[in-house]
C-alpha cells in the first residue's frame, strides 16, 4: 500500500497520557488509514470512507 502523502493525525478519542493512541489519515482519495501511534512502522488498516464513517458513528453512539 502506498502511504506517500498520508497526513497522520492523532484521534481525538485517544488519551493524552495513556499511551493508547490511534492515528488516522483521511486525506487520501477513497480510503481512510488507521495505525497505532506507538508502532508507526507496523500494520496499517485501510477502510473505505463510508465504512470508516459507519464505524465512527457507531463508536460515538455507544
């Protein structure tokens, strides 16, 4: 997967000091990328924008 140009940002749901941080890159066409901020060279999950939107809606609804 080509990650060139991905602009990563820390999730607003990640804690400030807990170490449980997720980074999201949603600036690439047709996909949203997610990774663990503690392992930036590790696995990257890729979602379609609609799948990511559904996940975020369900997560925020509880």
